[in-house]
C-alpha cells in the first residue's frame, strides 16, 4: 500500500507535495520520491529510507515549480532501493509516473518492451507502466490520451499519477481498484492523493475517482473521462475530518480500519498468483526440491504462530505432509529434529521478531531450506530466508494483528496448492480450491456485515471476567487466535482449547453466565461439538456458536448463533470466522474503554528477546 499525491497550482508544488506525503506516512513506506518540471526538464529525486532522506536532497536544490508528484513506497516488487523508488520515467524521460497497486502482467509487457530496445533501471512493475505510457505518448497525443491507451494494456490493481515536462500545467491520474481522491483547491489550484488525509490542510472539497476514470487536473479545474475519452461527471463531497481521524479512514481505531481492509487485502494477496485453475508462485524452490521435501516446520510467534497452525491443518489434510508448528522462542532453545529433506517456514508480519530471527539462524546453521511468509518487504527475515512470499497486506499499524493473520493464512493456502502442483498430487482438486480463493474476498466482505450483531453481543459480555474459545480441528486454531485478540486489547482472561479437551480440566472454570464461543464451521464432527456445547450449558455457560448460513442445526441449541458465508472449503470456512471474532474483541475492548491500537505492555514488533 503506497502513498501517492500530486499538485498543480500557484503555490510551490514541491513544498505542497512534500507536506502531503508526510500525512500519508501511516500508509507505511520504505522509500520516497518526487518529480517536478524545472527549466524545461523533468527533475526526479528519490531515496530509499525515511522521508527525511528525500527532504534533505530536495532542500539542497531548493527548487520551485507549480506542478509536482510525490510517492511513498510500500515495496511489493523489488527491495526498497533508490532505483526501485518512484517516480519512474519512460524511455525518453518525457513523463514521470507514480503508482500504488500491483500490475499482474508486467513481466510479459517488460519482455516485449526490452525486445523493442527499452532499458529498465528498476525491478518494479511500476517502471513498466511508465514505459507503456511513454510509448503511447510518443505518438504526440495529449498525456491523458496516452494514459487512456496505456491502461488498456495493463491488468491488476493500480492508481497512477503522471506528469509530463511538455505539459507543465497538468497532472493526469487514473485508477483501477487502488484508491485515488481528487482535491478541489481555491484560487487556481487542484490536487490528487491516495486519500483525503494528505489534502485536508488545502481543501475540504473532494471527489472519489472511480475505476477506469481518467482525470486531467489543472489549475483551472478537473476534467474526467472514461477510458474511451467520453466526459463523465464527478460527485463531489465535503469532508470535515481532522487529519488524525482521516488517517484511520474515518474509523475510531486503526484496528477497525484494518479489519475492514481485509477483503481488499485478500485481493492484493491473491493478485498475480492465481491463473485459471492453478496457483502461480514465482521465485520459489525448483521442482525437484518440492519432490524431495517430506516434512515442514513452521516457526513463528503469537498470531503468526496461530496462522502456522492453520498451515499444519491444511498441509496434513490436503498434502499428507507432516507439519510441526513451533513457537520461535522454544524452537531456538530446543533440540529440534531438522532433517535435510525438511523445509522451515517462518511466518512474521514485521519480519523483525527477534526469536523468529534467531530460530532462522539456527536453521541456516543446520543448512535447512528456509521460506518466509512476511509482510514487510526488506525486513530482516525477508532478506535472510532462502525464499520469501510476501503477504502484501499493507502496513499493519494496530498492535493487534488482524489483516496480516488472514493474509498469512491465504498465503499458506497458496503454498499448499503450489506444493500439490509440484508434487503432482491428483487427489488435490486445485481448480476448485482456486475458485474458492477467488470467491473468498466477497465472503470476507459478507462477514464484515455481521458487525452490528457482534457489537450487540460485545455489549452483553463486555464485563466478562473469563471467556472460553473452543472448536475442533481448524476451528480450534481460530479459537486460539480469537482468544489472543480479546486478551490483547480488552485485557479479558480467556480459556482456549480444542472443544474435546474441556473435560480434561478447563470445564472446571465454567460458571453461571460464562461466555463460551464455539467455532462450529466443521460439519463433519458436528454432533461431537453439540455435546461439548451441552456440557457448557449444563453448567450455566452461555454459548455463542459461529456456523455457516446454510446450517440451522444450532439455532435451537446455542443462545447466540452467528451465521457465516459458506466458502466451499473447510479451511476457508473456518478462516472467515475470525472476522466476526476480531470485531467481537474490538467492540468488547471499546465497551471497556480500552486503548485498542496500542494495548498496555505490548509492542507491534518484539525485536528483543
Ligand atoms: C498479535 O496480535 C500480536 N501483535 C503478536 O502476537 C504478534 O503476532 C507476534 O509478536 C509476532 O509478530 P510478527 O508476526 O511480526 O513476527
């Protein structure tokens, strides 16, 4: 998730866009860059690292211009380096482009351009887009027409802002899935940015640019057309957010914002990785290695560990591949059995967790193949592992992990299908699983519609002194993650375990009115779960059951029932249940007046032992 912004008008555009991008830094960045025309040339300055690195370079030149674009990069293709930073320019350096999103067909386009003599400076998909626009611009058409023609060749999610040295009073922008907002200034200035946060000091008048709309932003106004050049109207609105609430997209906390981002996060996580009936993961081990691997060790902490448990469930059920999941802090001091034919998988949102890094080094000492499932590109774990799969969830600001967990579980499913393809396992119905993944973002969206029901239940149980989280098989893994959310942000003690374990001790904790949350998406062992529910109720417990909306078998049994969208796969059926449970934890914490985004005693990344 990158930050992009552009300005054209009476002020010094360089100062304005540097101020705008500062307000987008919550979107995360590992490099920044700026482009502006000066003395008939397109000046492009870009630096890896913090915004202050770029600012120092710009201050040295102290430039002035009435048109500028700026970018803060959250790397997806290529590490955070000066060369990979945006803006990117075309073959003839007549245009500069900044991009937020992922272009799925950039490899084939790049190969074609190289065959026609194009030379590339970076590893990014964005630079390919700049060359495509530049190629169309060579025809002498206006910049907006070059953008319209170029976009028709691209597949994926993107928002572009483009400038040309030949048209210094114009900023052209277009989007498909990635966000872009137009800001209408007063006194001959207009602007565009990833969201309104960046523009609030300059205007309160905005319009959301819709998909496949191309906007020409000049000091005199904004003209919008569709991809065929036909004019379309923009619906403007006034926003009176303050900057802080705007960074949260109008939500009260980053956690709730990130919960609601999950449908798009799953789309981003899947982007470029699904073909018609297969999974396409580039840059992993060669085929013979996958044939050889006969055991997986997943190593992680906290929420990432819980995602690892989902991986174990999946790899053993789908691939019959023995899989162990280890707490990094235990693994690094234990005596792990590490066979040369095993694969060590490190799951980490931050990529900087000290225990996971130490465990990784232990595996490297034993010359074990390592694969990372990481969110932060350029992080230590991402750089150290042999191979890495990025979750592409965008920056996760709230300490309590939500969207990263779902993205980790999705990447594990992609990896499982990839291994099935490499091991040529005919029993794995790859095409059906790929279709279920394609449909999953919509299921997550439907699960978000349960927010009102979860708020009501949260009100009822916010004063709980103990909450049970129970389930069987994949639902048991979800129970652990749901319990951690509640502990972390509402500071409510929880008891979580496989439902069949209750009788072996935890049942003693059930008291009159104790809330017991049952994940009940697994239909195969339903009657076992029903007897566990009755054991709780017989001792005064209050049962909240989460099950598919095609299943009414618990309607007359549990006190509260949450109905989930079926996902055509038991792994995804269980995974989607974490969405209402994230909201349950959030609203119970809110009822209790907790801090939520920065819970007491906790840090977003535990970079010390
Ligand atoms: C989860 O909500 C917590 N923030 C914590 O358990 C976290 O998952 C754990 O510290 C691992 O962090 P990582 O994924 O960055 O390695």
